[in-house]
C-alpha cells in the first residue's frame, strides 16, 4: 500500500486552514502531521485532531511531505524559507503578493517543488481554460469586462483570480499581461479603448467567491461565470495539488499543471 502523503497546514484556525484539515481527515491517502498558527495565537496547544496539537510555527515540524499555506503574503514567504530548509514541498493559495514576493517564490522553486495559484478550485481553473478559448475565438473586436465578488473580510482587491483571468485574456490576444487594465471607473472617463479590460471588485456579506467575464460584441454579450458556494472547493483543489506535487523534486507549477495530471490519471 502506498504511504500516505504527510500534510502540514499553515493558518490552521483560519477559515481555509480549518476547512483543509477537515477534508484531510476524510481522505485515505493523506494525513495531517502538523498544524500551526502565528506565535501567541490563543489556540496554540489545542488538540485539533487526535494526537496533533496546534504549534506556534513551522520550525519544529520534522515529518511533513507537503505544506499547504493559505495565509498572508509575509507569513507565506517566511514559511517558504523554512520549507526550503526542510525540503518540504509547498502548495500556496495565498494572494496579494508583491512582485518582489513572487521573485522570492520563483527563486525558492529552484530548490523545492511549489504549486501556486490564486484560486485552487478545479471549476474556476476550467473556467479559465474556457475564457482563453473564447478570447481566441471571439478575437479583439469583442470588449472584455471582469466582475468579481467576495466577502467583506477579503483583504486584497481585485482578487488574484480576476488578475489571473486578465493575464490569460491578454496572452490570448498576444498582448502584454498587464496591458489595458482599468480598475473600476469614476468620473468622466471617456469612451473605453478597444484593448481595455475593466476589472470590478465587489465586497459584500459572506460571499465565498464569484467571477464573471463579459465579452461584448455588436448587439450581443457572452458571459462566462463561476460561483463558489463553499471553501471546500478551494481546499479540495489544494489537497489534489498536494498529491500532484508529492513526487516532484523542484519547480514552480500552476493549477493547470495539476488539472492536466488529474486528467491523465483518470
């Protein structure tokens, strides 16, 4: 019987961390071996599953194969440097990284395998494939707007997923990834330019995550939408990513790599 993949979870008491832990407990081919929070967190020492207590960091972990991290940029970077030292592969669902942070992640990926995605949902990554295809089929004559909605506690805007979608559209158009981005509109903005991609962020209530891409042509609009009703979709994607990365030595991977592996495995 194949050995279980040993999982460590950062931000164990957060909404994503606790969801991941609950899913790990229910799956036969993975097991939780370490769960941690920031130092001085009130839950440190609490038993989160039988035999596993919440630690005050990742430093003392000795037996993890894969770290799953959905925290905040600085914590993720700090955890990555420890993961590099321990040769622990890492799945990153954190968003809001600076370009400097991304360069650090790319450098660490020369030593350990990393899956990084702003959205671990299988469905939203399939949506991205559909958006890429639609962009190529519709051409540059169709205008594009992106609308994303999240809960009122989300710290970054627009969402990493919306930015990823805009990059995919621009690449499909043969343009620079950051070309034409307009973040909301206010005042007398004048007519939109053909290359514009409007990105609009809504923050309200407890919405887990919704993304819509609108393609507007002469007399018609095509909408492609994804709605997430539970964080389990992100957690399940992260666990699948952990399984994918478990036999990789190094390199920086995306969810499209995970999905291609999943398809080939089925």
